[in-house]
C-alpha cells in the first residue's frame, strides 16, 4: 500500500520550481484552467511553463491520490504483479509514473507519452534529479499514434486522459493500449457519471478483447448499476500550504472522486464483493452497498453476528470483501 501523498522527492522538486512564482498568479492560472475543464475543454489550454506549473500544483496531488488508490486496489488483488516497464499515456507532468514507482519496486523503465510540450518539459524537470526515475523518457505527440509505435510495457496506465478524446479515439486508444499491455492496463477517470461511462465503455470493449477485470469489479459481467447511479470512489488527501493558497481554501484536505478499471491478461482471484459507498453503521446493524458477481446487494450485518459485524466495521468505500461473511 502506498500513501495518497506526493513522494518527498516530487514535493521538493515542485517546491523548487515555485521560486519566483507568486501564489496569486498560480491561483489565477489554475482557476482559468479549471474553468476550461469544467466547460468541457482540455489541457490544450495549458500553453506556457507557468500554466503547466499552476496545473501541477492545483491538480497533481489529487490525480496522484486517485492513481495511488487504484494501484493499491490492484496490488491487493494481484500481489505478485511486478512490472519492470511502464507506459504512462497522457502522462502530463508524470503523475502516474511517480505513483507506480512507489507502488512497484520492480519498475525500472518509464515511457511517458504526452502531446503537450509544456507539461512534458515540467515532467522532465521534476524527474531530473530522481535516482528512482533514471530510465525515464517522454515520447512527444498524439497518444494513439505513439502508443502504437511504442514498445510494450508490463503495465500501461492512462490517468485522467480519456475525457480529453472523442469517442472514436477513446476506442482506438483503448485497443492500442491493450495491445501494448503485457500484464495489466489501468485506466482512471474523474468520478463523474461521464467519467464512469467512459470507464464502462472501455471495460466492455476490453473484456470482449479477452481482458479480465482485476479491479474494481468482482466479475466480468455487465455492470449492475442503473442510471442515475454510477460507480465511483473517493480518496482523501492532505493539502499542502501552496495547494491551499492556490485553491483559495482553508480546509487542510480534499476528497478526490474517481472511477477506474484495471484489466489483466491472466485470470485473477477476485474478492467476493466490492464496497460501493460508505457503509452505514447503525445501532442494530451495518448496511453496506456491495457489488457482487450476482449483482448489486444491500448487505445487512446484524450486531448480534459478532464476528461478521466486527469484520464489516472495517469496511471502507472501495474495499474488496474477500469472503462471504
Ligand atoms: C488531465 S491531464 C492528466 C495528466 C496525468 N495523467 C495526471 O493524471 O495527472 C491529461 C493529459 O493528457 C494529455 N493529452 C490529451 N490528449 C492527448 C492526446 N491525444 N495525445 C497525447 N496526450 C494527450 C494532455 O496533454 C495532458 O497532459
């Protein structure tokens, strides 16, 4: 398990880049970029080195936390996954690569693909002094073309990328990334209904192509959730001082909502169920919303069933439930 916080080396590299960059300017640039995103725009709005740094300060802690949580879920189900090479698609400043480097001591080779020069330059600068990220290179240009041309990776990750592509490109890229994933592909999106819909489409496409869902679903069958419900998870992360200033917020943490799926080439032993919302702990019972191979279940665990109740008290939103208790 890795923590949802940026590694000290990355934090220090970001802080070093902040010298001479006023918080008010960073906040103004980050605010403009967020507005563009909210209006359905893309990171093409990041047009300078300063934009890239403002974006990283505002968003990298949260997208890192979502990648870390997804990797933790994946390594819990596939504990023997030991990738040596990573393909990080739509890598931006290198968020997923940093998280994967923490999660897998086996990783030695990092290939990042991104179309944005400014984010690429920032990503290279952040990793420059890292001994851990020694074999670390960016392929500039468009993701579909570049993934097709890249060497395969033991693990392929696309974090917060799919939403920037049209539907046809999402399908093309999903196919290309799967073709290059030797062992596993992890795709993460914002935890909105639209982000979930993209994850669901990719999940169906790649199950049809022979993939097995490792997480979060405890099955390869159709998703049992019915609109307006959608599958998403939440990761709490602390806010650094600069992060608070840029967001104009006093609260020392934020909750990042995300949707994700990881597919593997080999079958894995899945949990019996996954917890889809914070369980409600009442006086007489715990009520939990679970996804199971048989569909959606509202589990009620009475206090009088002491062992099961004690176990259910430890359940958190997003957890895999390993047996039927
Ligand atoms: C929202 S950012 C996410 C960055 C990073 N993966 C993260 O999780 O923090 C999306 C990234 O995808 C890149 N991108 C978007 N469309 C792309 C495309 N067609 N080809 C390559 N990169 C693309 C953008 O330049 C940007 O760096």
